[in-house]
């Protein structure tokens, strides 16, 4: 067993080598790029599943997790250890992440065809190959993205965790803005990068404090989570202005939590994630399921001993985490109710579901948080890849319609103009303006279940899992576990908030399914939409299997009728590790309230959604929910104007401050001072130049003149006659005698 565990450090290596190979040698070879990238993903998947399955079958694995050092970096009094770890928590991640990465890579090979917003005349080779002109660059980026997440999962220290964390931040910037010809994509990439940097900067402060205050100073997980270190962090305090004395462990927990707020798009740093939809759809699946946002929740899982002890000495620390998670869950769910973009609905759904996991951590429900993290990754990857398949199909449907209408291109630039110079015809509606050629607007869809059955049925499976459809789907069991933890832990306000969010989730999911797949087609794109290629649909079918059965490993033993038939495997797998980490193991007692609540909110939301949207919309029909709710729906549709608020406050203040500092720099102080120093230096150089010319040069030239004159006189004596030399010698002797004899004569006199 040790052999396979010792290979954990190799898991991130294949995608990194693929990244180097593509960048350095395969940039023009798209077929070679595909083989190398997918091959690297296959190797990481085999290694990841091998390690995961070995840990699942090993006896007492949770009591003896693996933590090996590869090398260390001396830092004076201590050292940073670089190595890898395998324990039950990251073994579960090694089961989920490499598999989804492989599915997304395969899907990408079919998805990354020539994009419509580019000019075909400018990229004839790409058109001939049917691939995006930057196809190889895309695969290089997602290989590096996969490297970041896999490296983060197996890291044995918070330092290495943070390094891979930042690699993913870079890749998200590069991939969200991948189609940088579109101004919206460029803006979204910058927004994502800057917003997540806020959380990362605060997290880094927390890491530095943790390193300084720990005994010994370390960021290695096995050293951070010792009972002695946690105890001294809990019983030493920091003097925080306004707040007063705060235990160091509570302060550090809150600061590190801001990393999750940024990475997992929790309120108030949630604004970047919906705009991240500007990137290619496989990127959305990577961010929302396998990598970026999952890393934020996994940070809380990794640091959970810190949070549990922080909650014991300062309840407000965990209450803050639970509040942010619960509020984000309901906040994002309401916004998803009123979106038209098929991917934006899922984006806000992701924010909401991540709120569930964060709230679970805030309630101390460690197992429930990990369980929902895993199930959500599978069905959200399924939904995002399904939405990409839908967009592809509708886009090809528009291509078909335009080709039969005598057009050979229907691409649009980011100003709303097609390649023939015609402006897109925007239809003004009371429920938001409609571009009739937009392949992502659900109002241009409908009836796609008949046109795209494999995509449609797998999407419905993912939607039912997201809604928590009872008993069958994975989402039901993981959501029910969180609701049961909230009820059993007497966190009633969290329970009510998450239950309402679950009802809204089921409703907007059925709304999305109805508008997209049911009813009649509402555009030429949906009328002519073809099913996607096997490279895109096969991953959907494979992932849908886990969207169903993935929850069966966590059926509570107290559950009526079927409880105990299938053991609650995930709880039994994690509990020994929790005891090893000195974590409190919660054993919930059965209560009918959370079970009934789960059934009611899931079936009620799906049923009400089907009543309103089960037949889709008629062509031109206004959203019935917007008519019912009026201004409330509009507030949801406009995302509560949070982006506008930030634009008019935070960004406006930052711009005003930067302009003020620019004036301070250029005109008032800095540049004036620099210029004044320059002018003084220039004047001083003129004075010193004159002093040098008159005094120094004058003295040097004067000495030279005297030497020249003396030489002239001496030259008169150099006439070559011996008599003259003898006369000169006699004169010198006479002078010497006079100078020496005269004083003697004077003394005698």
C-alpha cells in the first residue's frame, strides 16, 4: 500500500509536463496537443483513483494518514517542508478531481471548434481544421489549471497549498479572458483576478500570523494541528482595535476564511463568478466543479481543526462563517431565479451551493461539507458541460438557418455587429432585452429534448440532482445531511435559510429545464440544433452516473426503511481520521423535520417550476414570474444592483483616489520635489563647473606655465660648452659657501 501512496506527489506532474510540451513544441500541432493533454489527464486519473481506492480499502487508514517530506527550505530558525500528504479528506478529492479533469479534457476536444466571433478570413487554417485558432494555447492553460488543483489537493503544508492556489488564480485569469477579442471577456478576466486577490491578500495575512504564532513556527498541516499548538493559539490573545482581546486562533480563522470568500465567490466577493462565463464552457466546468471554487471549500476542510477550536473559544468566528454561507445561499438563489443566460443561472447556482458547504463548516458539520462538495462537483460539472452542449447545438442551428438564408457566416463581435456589418436586432422586453441570435439566451431555446436527447436527458439528471430529487439523486443525500446537521445542531436560522434556498434551487432548475428542453422551439437555432459530437456527449453520460449513485455512499443509517441497507460509507471512512485529528464526531439522531423539509422543498420547487415553465414559453411570451413579482423579480434580474453599487462606490473611490494620487505625484508634491532637486542639482553643477574651470583648471594651468618658464630658462644653460657648465658649477659653489660661511662670520663678529 505504501508504494501507491508514495506516488501521490506524481499526480500533478503529467498535466504540468503536458503544459510544457504544448507550450514548447506542440503549439501548431492540434492533434498532438489533444493526445498529450488527454494522455496526461488519463495518467493523473489512473494514479488518483489508484491512491483513492487503496485508501478506501486499507484498514485503519484514517488512523495512519501519509505525510512525507520531499525536501525542505531552511529559513534560519526553522524550515519550510515541501512534500505530500494522503489522508481520507484528500483521498476523496483524488477520486473526484482527476476524473472530472479527464472528462472536461475529452469534452474540450469536441467543444473548442472555430468561435463565431472571429473572422474566418483571418484564420483560414483554423477554419480548415475546425478548431479554435488558439486551441493549443487553451489546452496548455487547462493543463496548468489541472496542475494547480491536483498539487493543492496533495500538498502537506499551507505554503504549498497557497502556491498551487495562486497558480489556479493565474489560470482563471488567462482562461476567462481567453477570447480576449471580446471586451466583455477582457473585463471579466480582470474582475475575477482583482476580486480574488482581495481575499487572497487577507488570507496571506492570516497565514503569516499563523506561522508567527505557531510553536514551532510552521505551516505544515501535521505540525499546525497538534493539540499543543492549537491549545496555545486558543489561549493567547491579540488586541484588535475596536473589538478588543481576541484569541489568536479566532482571528487567524477569520482571516484565512477570506481566501474562501474570494475563491469560492461568497458574498461580498461573489461578483466575479457570473462574469467568468465569458470564458469557454469547459473553463466554466473546471472553475465551478473540479478546481477553483472547490479549492475554496477544500481550504476550510483542510483547516477545519483551526475552525473547530476557534468555535470553542470564540463562537462568533464560526457564526461568521455560517452567516456568510447561509446568506450567500439564499442571496444567490434569488438571483438565479431571474436570469436568462443558461450559464449564468448555473453560475449563481454554484455560488448558492457553495454557501451550503460554507454554512456546514460554520456549523461544524465536517462530513456533510465534504459530502456535498463531492456530489456537487459531479452534478455541476454535468450541468455546465450540458449547457455548453446546448449552446453549441443552438449556435450550429443558427449557422444552418443563416446558411440556408444565403449567409455564410453569422459571427458577432462584442459590439453586437455581425461580420457583414449589420447590427443585431435587440428586442426590448419588460423582462430584459432579447438578442434573437444569442445562443445562450434560454428564450431562444425550447424543444431541445427532441433535437438533443443525450444532452437533454443527462442535463435533466444533473438538474434533478441539483434540486435534491428524493432518494434517487446524489444531491438529495448530501443536502439532507446539511439540513439535518443544522436542525440537530439547533442552528434554526441556518436551517430555515438553507431550506428556502433549496426550494428556490428546485424551482429555478425546473425553470431552466422547461425553458431549454421542453415546449416548442422559439428560434431558428433551436429548430435546427443538432446533437453534439460523441466527444462531448460521452463525458456527460459518464458523469451522470455519479450524479445519481454518488450520494448512495452517504445514506444515514437512521434513515427510514433503506437506512443501513447500504452502509453510510463516507461517514465511516472519515470518522477515524476525525478522531485522529481530535475533531468532535457528530452523531445525529433521526428527526422527521429535516427529512420532510427536504422532500417538500425539492418536490414543491420542482412541481411549482413545472406548473409555470413545464411547457416552456410561447414565442414572445413574457416570463410569468416577472409578471407575478414585478419589481422584486427585476431586482433579482439586476442582481440587486451589487455590481453597479461597487462601480459607483468602491471602484469610483479607487479611481478618484488614483487620480488624486496621480496629481499628488505629477503636479503637487512628488514630481515638484523631484524637479526642484533636479533644478538645484543643475544650478550646482553650473557653479561647480565654473569653480573647476576658473580655480582648479587655473591652478593646474598656472603650474604648467611656471614649469614651462623654468624650463625655458634652464634650456639657455644647455648650450653644450664645457666652460659654461664649469662657470655655472663655480657660481653654485660660491652661493653655497656664502650661505654657509656668512653665518659663521657673523657669529664671530
